[in-house]
């Protein structure tokens, strides 16, 4: 193997200024999750390990590193909302990262407007142009290769209602670049935007 390859075993450390794993598996959509616990306390928090995992029915999932307020709320009520983070919402999303107590409402903390959902009892972010109402389908504690559990949980939810700002739909097609999605990169603070200049088309081969 050439000397230009940096190789390491994660269990022994990466030997770099910052773990490259997040940067390599990225950029990633942001799981901006709103939830409500059994006592009615509302939480809003971003999760950088998030994605879609099934088409029909639509299923999304995110990983909680630690047994946090969002995870506890979903365990109690089995519902949550995903809210799209766009460039104009980046600073407010970042404010919802703050390590505050469960009694603090991140909607208030970040100056966001809670909007009632249509099918579940969890507020959406009114300022977000796309939101998914979700019913939890599975929660799994993650395991190491040797079967030992780690302090992370994977949460999956079926999307039961979708809300899209109609200005993002052109001839029935959702325009990702127009929405100004932001996605998480690597390093301690790297994010990226999605613009029309990055778009190209690839059509699947016909049979």
C-alpha cells in the first residue's frame, strides 16, 4: 500500500486533528426532530446521522448518540416530526443544539413558531418549508461487532403526513436546490448548501 494512504483502526484512534468519519460519510441531511413527551414537554433537536431508508411506505431514521430527550419522548409517545433545515434556518437550527434541560422549549429558545400537526400531537416548525409527521416503527440500541451494546439508538419512523411549501413544486416536481437545503459535512463545524450548479441528471438504464 502506498505511503500516501492514511490507514487506522478506529478502536486505536485515527491520529488526526478531527475524526474523518463524519466528513467521509457526508454531506448528510439533517434530522431536525421535534417531539413531545408524555408530560407534554416539547423538544426540538438536530441529529447529523439521519436519512431515508424506505420508499413505500416512506420510512426515515436517525441515530441518537446517548439517551437524550428526543429519544425519551419518542419512546413515550411513539411520534415525532422531521423538519427540513434550509440556509435561512441554519442559525436557529444551531441554537437548538444547546445543552439545555428538558424543561426548556427549543422553539422558544431559537425564536421558532410551533405549528400543530395534522395527524399527530407534535408541533412542526412553521418556518420550515417541508415537514414529515412520523409514527415510530422501531427503536434499536446499536451494537458493536462483538455484540456488545453501545450508547447509541437508531430510531425509525413511518412518514404518515408530508407538508411542502408549494413554491418548491414546479410542474409536480420538488426542486431540491430551490429549497436551499443545508447538509452536514465533517470537522467541528462544516455544513454545505445544495445549489442548482451542483445538479446533473442520470436516468436509470432501461431493461
